[in-house]
């Protein structure tokens, strides 16, 4: 079971002054569970000298990120090969292998992939919100 | 959690949850001998107090099966 | 002209060349770097946009009698000579379509068109196992003389879905439960306390002939509505009035009792995720299916048409009568309703006349919330969680 310590510690509770305003994250995002970054990733010792090929180990990740990231890294024309595996089902680890044609390093390809996937998420959010708007307006009209 | 020694429910000790009035500090052997014990009748559900040497029998209905009372201690469970 | 995905600046398009030319050239050049290194003139030969039929073929996952065909995605650079397929955000923005079909608070159905299965699956997996919710985690039994055993009752209580003020949940934090660390103190930031105290008694006002236990006794059934929120610290501000923490469904039967029996329980609720235990999963189901595609290759007429439409659920296919000739012909009306049962492939007289499949990038998503959040909020949260994963690893990689 992965530990999910992605949250900041709660602010101190002032017992003598219980009504006092305490500062904590209160933005409008739905359930802001995480300002902390507990992501853990290491490069495994199977990289080539020029770093064009390398393996990475993601901790506390599984097929969810693994397959999505694999797909988007494979969309990079500089990448010759990208694949992921979960070496053992009872260890919360995910390994990803990236081999490029040599013009960029594997790490660059991974960074690019993560950025692309992040942008993809933003587009999906935008589209979903827009469609929700459209749908509710259409409902009111009819 | 510090577990205190088993406290049998008794007729005299009307203590509520969280351990009775007896034996809190007492180690293994020297729990005071109870003279009477409270049981529940399996038939009529009434509380029956029985002393040492008494007949095992409900005083109200004469039923011969008596249940032990549930522990007064709090028990913790994981909801899993 | 289906030229999507090709960098227009490099390639010169004239007419659509024949497919043969490409395979020849690919053999001669044999470099996967075609997009980068080829000169404009050779690129012109490579730059062959796939035909409409070819694009259509790639879009469909075939469902045949005994097998599925064309399963894997092929939209990667270097897979088809002369085609690009590089990740392009603007292209994606243009192609991505979302269409809502059902929008109830707890029951959402929408189409997600233009993404790969790996992305859609990530959303689905996050919905089931990574969106945090509140659930009863520890149960302190002060007294339970009902016939439901303590541990069984505790397990039942854990599975009761809870809800409360959504804004209030933003104040909540994880109760760290890493065994390596010293146990974190339970505070009003990470623990919600609920109580359940019910005793069953006899109702003396009922006639002696009454047999219904609901009338004979008070509290003969213990329901989820009997679970009462006991706010700690500032929780009374965060979850007040209608925003009180309470079970989503007040009518869940927890236990049955008879006079003299009693349940007195305190419960601690914490945030958790479905990966840890199913009780934390915010959805009853989150699933997708691919939109079915039914293609009629040759006209199906007369008696066969009747047979044909009976192979599908109601509303999928219909018989149309030609106004001039009066001939009856089967047509597909709504493939969305189809279950892709393959029944149609079992009939000799329909062999070769129909092709079944599913559209590779058309996901019909269905999200059924357990009640803590609305289904649409859940989907947006799932997208945010995937994004957060990317941002976090991106940050860590740039640091190292």
C-alpha cells in the first residue's frame, strides 16, 4: 500500500484562542489535497554513456501514469522506443525505459512527455467545462 | 493501549464503561474474589445475580441457561 | 483532404500518390528519421496522406466472429512511412470532443472523442482508486449487545458513504498512517468523529395481537441515519447546517435489534483513496465503452432485413421501404444502443454483408458517484490528479 503523504501539515491549533483565523490553503480548486510534492523518481543504472537511452523508476505509480506517459512519449519523433513495466505487483513501483535516436537524452524525452501530458489534461478540463456549460444552457432552453 | 486486567461484571460494581471499580491496579493473581456475579437469563432476559454455590437458575422464570454479560471495556476495530 | 498531423511547412502536397510508391521509397531510404532529414523533394513522395478508407480502417477495432482485430493504436511517428503523428497540442485541441448525454448529479454519461485508450483509462483508474473521500476508519465499540458481531458491524459501518459541505472538505488533511513514522495526533483537521447510540425498547402502546417488530419495538432497526456527527474544534464552522457530515443514504440498514439490546459506538472518519480500501472509492462505477460501429457492406433486403434487425437490441437497426420500388431494406439507426453481441455474424445469409466493430477513439464514459461529490466534479478532479502527477515528476526531474 503506497503512503499518500501529499499534504502539508495542519496549522497549529491555538487552544487558548479557538476562534482565531488560521492560515491555510483555501483556494477554489476542488479539494486541494496537495501543495506538497512527494513524487519520487530515480534513474536506474542501465543508461548508455550519452544518456540517449535510460530507465527510470517511479515510486507509488502504476499503469495509470505508466501507460498514459508511455503513449505520449511514443508520440515524440525523437524517441525510438518507450515502454513501461511493473516489476512486481506487490511493490508500488513502475519502471519506464526510454531510448531515443540520440539527438536528445532520455531524460529530456521524459520531461517533454510529462509536460505534454500536463497540457493534455488542461485541454480536457477546458473542453469538459465548456461542454458542461453548453449542456446546461441547452437544457434550460428546452 | 494500556489494557487493564479483566474485570468481571458484578452485582455490586455498577460501574459503566472503561473498566469497573475493581482490580485496575492489581496484577495477575490478586483480583479480589467476587462473591456474586451478574448474568442474563437466556429466556426472559432479566439480570440474574448468582452467589458462589447457588443454583444456576433464573430467579424469575427458572430457566437454566444464563449468559455472561458483555465486557464493559471499549473495544477498538478497524472498519476494513 | 485528410492531411492531419503533417507539418505543412516541410511537405509539399501535389496530388495523392499511390500507396505503392511509399513502400518503395521507405525501403530505399530505410530511415525512421524521414520527417527530419528528408529534403522537400523526397518528402513530397513520402508525404502521402492516408486515404479516407485507410483512416476509416484505422479508426475501427474489428469485432469478428471469433476474434477482435486491429486492436493496438498505431498513431505514432515512424509507424506509417510519410506520416507524422507527432504530439501536437493544437491538433489535439481541435480533434478532442466531449458530448454530455446524461447529466444527473450522481449519474453522468458523456462521450470523450479523440483520445487514446491509455489516456481514457488513466482517467477511469484515477476515478476509481485515486480521488480521495471520507470514510469511517476506526470503530470504538463501547457496547454492542445486538446479534451483529462487533467486527461485522465495524466493516458495515466502514462502507457507508458519507457526505458533507464540499468547501468544508478543503480544510481536511490526511491522517498520516505510515508505520515508520510516529502516529500523528488526531486533530480536527484530519479526523471526523461520529457517534451511533441506539437502544431497542418495547412499545407498550401496541395491542397484544401486533406482530410487526417495527411497531412492537422502538429502534428495532438501526439505520445509517442514526449515525450522528460530533463536530470537533472548528469542524462545527466547516460543516454546519445542511453541510453536516452525514451518510449519503439515510436508509442503509446497519443492524436489527430486540428489546434490551443496545449499540453504543464512536467512529473516526479519515480521508483515504480507493487504492487503499474500496470504501474510499468515490464512485459506484466509473467505466467506458467504445462506440459500436455496424457497417452494412451489401444491401440487406426482404426477409433477411427482418432477420437482420432482430439480431440487434431495439432501436439499433430499422427496416426502410423504398418509396419507388417498395423494396424493404435494413438500415442502421443508432449504433450507440448496440451491445456488439455478434449475433448477426452467426447467420449464413448475412455472412459478408455486415462488419462489426468499435470506434477506437470514441469513449462512452459513465460515472456513477456514491454521493460525496457530483459525477462531473469527480471527472474534473481525476483530470487534475493526473495533471498533478505530471507536474510533480516534471518538477522533480528538473531539480535533479
